C-alpha cells in the first residue's frame, strides 16, 4: 500500500510540473525539458534554447524555415507556436534572426515579450504574428528590431483573430523603446489596445496616425494601411522656450497661457495624432485631454508634457 501511495504521489508531482511547462512548438520540434538546452531539427539553424526558470526562449542568429505540417497537426502551419499558460513568456533576440512560415509566430494564453538587443525578421504568408485566445499582451521591448514582411495578398502583419471577435477578451500591442516595421496588406488587425512607450510612429509630414483605424492618414485624406514603421524615442521635437507662451499640466488636461495671440497651436499625442489644433488668443486656456504624453507646438515654441 505504501508503494502505491508513493507512486501516485510521484505521478501527481510529475503531472503538476508538466502542467506548468508551456507548450512550445518550433517547426517540427516540441520543446521539452529533455531538449530545451539545444533545440535542433532540419528546419532550424543557429542557436535556439529555452530556459524554463525564466520562461525565456532565446533565438541567437537563428533561421527557422517553413515547416508544412500534416492537416491534423496541432501547430497548424505555425513556425513558432507558444502557449504561455496564462503567464508571461519572453522571446529574447540575439544577433539577426529569421522565421519563415505560413504564420511565423503564434501566441496563445498569456503575456508575451519580444525583447532585444537583436533583430527578428518574419516572412509570412497569412499572419506575421498571431495572438490567439487568451493572449493578453504582445510587447516588443528593450531595443528589439522586428520586421514583418507578408508575401501574399489579403494578409495582416499582426492579427488577433480570436481574442477580440465575439469573446470579450482583449489583446494590447505595446512597443517599448524598440523598432517595428510592418509591410502587409493590413499592418495591424483586431488589436484592442495600442500603446507606445519611448517610441513613436514615423509619419510623413502633414499626415497623422488614426488609432481607430490603426493606419496613417495622409494630408490628402488617403489611408495608408500597408506600411507602418515605429521607431525608438518619443515624438521628435526639440524643446524651444517662448516667454510669451507657457504650458502647465492639470488633472484631465493642461492649461495654456499666452501673453499674445498665436497663429497656430497644436497638441499631438504619442501616436502622432493631432488632438487639438487651431488659433489661440491671449489669455489662459484649458484643453481637456486623456492621460498620456503630449507635445505642444505653437509657432516657434515646442514642449513636452504629461497629463495625469
């Protein structure tokens, strides 16, 4: 009886440990404690390894080629498929890395960080990065350089087809001091939240970024959906002081005090969208704004301000 009880205790502990190990599929290899230190196959070159302690998958000068799986295979044409088990999971980039496939990267259940200092090029045919059910956030951070190039028509660079369609779940895309370049028929689709931290969208002069359509609107009113570039650093502006014009943040907005009339005053949010614009007369004015980072421009004056 004692042996039977001990056996079931060991089985329970083993199953518990296995349950905590995330599902990770790299091409035709399912990652396990036995192969996590050196993940190799005919479809993988360079160095690919997984640290189960930090839940970090490291790609070091790796090239993961397209793997055509059987129709009933669990990865469904995904070159990298990760279930985070409702926890935070990290892909660390070292050197230059390339992933090719129908869907180069797919996430499921959890928060996912793609961090630098290296680069990652995703050459896809359907979706570049796919966030499936339970994907809470996808964050590109710590100087990562991610480039998504879609090769076929009717494709989306970053797409969350399940998380925001009829389920009530949300996925937030966060770019934190990193670079993201997307070339696709549709750069971003079905993302519930979009946040830039120490990063800004490269926008042609006179255009602006529309966060509702997740696209750039040109000065002529055209909508650019097939190309998007996000660069490290805040909205490019050199601080320029003007004694006739002051800006002070306040709860729910900011106060602008002008001693003389200004021909044009513009408030731009961190997405590059103009949220206020027009002539301003002398006096003290309150501009209501949501919490966030803004750049205020007025003639030869420019300053940065945070609204709490």
